[in-house]
C-alpha cells in the first residue's frame, strides 16, 4: 500500500519545519519510501487527504499536532461514511498538546512514535461527529478523533491563539497557564441539553465535554474511562462551581481522579444535543470552529487507525 505523509510545518509553533529532515530520516527507516506533502494554510490537510483518498487506497501519516490530525481525519470521512474504506491513518505528533496519542500509550517523543510505525497494527476506532453553529450562523459538520467540548475549553483555545506565550511555553505548562487565566473571566453558563432521545434538561456549567479519547488540554486526564472503540462517547459536565473550588479540583483532572467529585456529571452516551441563549464556544480536538447549538454523535469503528 502506498504511503503519503502530510506535514504541517507550523505545528509546535514552527518547530516541525525545523526538525522535519530528522523526522523524514527516521520515517524512511521505519516505513520505507513515501510521498511528502506540506500544508500551507488552515483546512489544507483536509482537502489534500480527501483528494488523495478519492482516487487511491493509501496509508496517510499525519505529522503535526492534534489540530492537524483532526484536519487529516476530516478528509477520511464524508457524509458519515469513509471516503475510502480500506485507507489507513497513522500519525507522528509534533505539536503543542499532543493529547490523542496518550490514549494509545504512545511515547511523547516523536522519535519513538515514528520508529514504532514499522510494526504498527490496524485498529478500527470510533469517530465523533459534531453538527455545530459557525460564526456566520450556518450549520456545519466536523468529525473528531479525540474530544469535543464547550465552555471554558473553547475560551482557552481563543486565549492560546492570541497569546505571545506560545513562543515560550509548550505542552502542559502552556495549557495550564491558559486554563488558570481564563477561568477567572469565563462564567458558568446556562445550557439546555438532551441525552440520546431523553427529555430536555438544563445545567449551569463552566465546562462540558464529549470524549472518544482520554486526554485533552495538554495532558489533562479528562475522560479516564473513555474507549476508542466502544461505540460510545463519555459525557462529562461540570456543574455550577466557584472559581476557587474549580482551581482546588484542577490537579485531580490531570490525575484522572475527578469523576468522584460531586460537581461532575458523568454518563456514556451515543448522542448529545446542547444549546444556550449565551455565546458558548466549542473546542474540537484543540481547535475552536464555532459555537452552540450543537449535536454530538458517535460513528462506531469507522476509521482504520494504523499505529
């Protein structure tokens, strides 16, 4: 099977472009020959992968961060179906957060991750789907491999996007700083929601998430019971809570021991809808494409992950 590597040179604040020759050398030893394509703008990876998969059955290796992997993933699926059912997706993480690989027990060092691809096995995993409200008020669809959330996490995305500290901090310290800074200005918000086909309910929450993978926000162990192939999303909603109490419990989220906190609502779901009269920001695999109202669903075992 032919292999194509799609690289985001800007991942990791431009670090990927600098170390790409080293990554390329390790990949050649690990998986043999391949074709290389570099992205130039946001959305490029989705367009590239979809065009490739429409005409050829290939293995695509995404080299970049969580957002880049999400873009490549969105090229694999169209109208809730695989563009090419036999195609395979692999990745080497070189971004800032690199959260998805933690659910798979993959080393944070790209050298180890690239070398491991030599003996990688194919595993069919679930993919999440979000139908959301874009800035222009239209309804759009985005698929996710890891975690989709809204509230504080979306506001953190906006904070990171405009922060100069991106050039000086990375990984967990950067996300922790942004979370602590944002929580002081981001309120609890009133959310109307429906689980599966149940009745409409309401909650006042600072953060809600639907998890396929287990980690987000730069190593927060947000969904410790999530499985990539169980046909379900792990729903966690943080009930109304003070800033002081949120910060007190924050270390537990990194350890994955927060599910026992009384303020946490947890349930495994197949579908979740949410809306609000307030502007509630989405976060999908580390990127913020829009707002509530949104519907979150799971597409069981639709992706061939070779990792």
